[in-house]
C-alpha cells in the first residue's frame, strides 16, 4: 500500500475519532490491504494523536479470547497503544461526547504495570512476571471508528486495535501471589451480572498474552518500558455500553473496578 494512501487512511480515522463519526470498513474498500499495511495506518494515527499532545503510557493486546474472536469474527490477536488521554481512574464518570466514544463496549481484564523494561524478541511468561510490579483489575472500553463494528483484522489493527479508553482499579497485587489462569472475573451492568470468565480465557495465561505482545512489538523495534501499563486482553465477551450505564467488575484475588457513562 502506498505511503500516501496509508497516511490518508490514518487521517480519516483520526478525523472520525475527533468528530465521533464512523467510516466504511477499510477491508472492504481495499481488499488487498495486509495486516502490515494496517499497522502502518495505526502508526500514522498514533503520530497524529501524539501531535495533539497525547503521551503513550502503555500498550494493549486485543482479540485474545475465543469469545471475543467469535463475536467479532476476528481470529488472531492484535495490538494497539494506550495514551494518557485514554486513561481514567477507578469509579470515573466517562463522557461519551468529551472522549469521542461512538459505539463502545466494555471488556474486563487484567492490567500489568511494569517495573522493568522488556526489550527482546524472546520474552517468556516468566520474564513478564519478573518485570511486573503489580497486576490490577481493569475495564477496557473498546470502540470502533468502523461502521457498525463490521471489522476484519485489518480494520481493527488500523483503528488502534479498536481502543477507546481504559479504567484501572485501585487494587495492586503481586502477580506471583495469585493463580492468574484461575482467577474469576464477574462483570455487572446496572447491578445485573452480564458476564464471567477465567484468566485462562486469555491465551491460557494472561502473562502469556503479554509475552506474545512483547515479542510481536519487538519485531517492530518497539520495547515495553518500565512504568507502562499493559492490558492483557478481555476475559469475557464485549458488553455494549450506553449513556446512563454503570459497570462493576471483581476479579478473585485481585480486586474490583467500576465505571459509569454520561453524555
């Protein structure tokens, strides 16, 4: 894909983000678009966000669980970048209009906060655990700038892995003090339980997913850095969120988080 087209598509997605609009699927308009092309579009989108004074504070892996893959008809993981504009504290009231949310869905997952850099192409699960200061309960509010979530892997990759915003709980736990594959997540919307899942839903072990992401980014020369937050992927199916909704989640052995949505 030509550089001018890559930049044009990145500009289009940035405009959609800023104007709370959607675009027709890139994969339909450009059927020969490769995943590598999509990552180049995503990189240009990130540069535009940086140009708007956003700072990268972490990375995210997406589409890791079978439930999410089936829901979106996407059958391999992807990755995106987290910026300070996407980060919210536990219990936050998130405004659709101020954050640019269009068609958000809530995910429940485990966030890893790093105490050491991870710079290699051969990162293991144990390396991830050694480099992690703490794991936290987390909501990722995914969103898509693609019409009606009609996405293929190329669409979500180009769109920064369909990232919207994320909310970190206040509980911080040593990753080696908890059996991560067997933790249980319960998610509630307006007091009603809407989803549950185990840590093993994410590639068998959340740290395994983080290792995959570290190695994948390593191929692009992108390191994990101390202090960054890494989102390891949803343990449950995506749940649509609307203005007026309040979500809560608990993860056994780790803690809880909550978020509410306003206009």
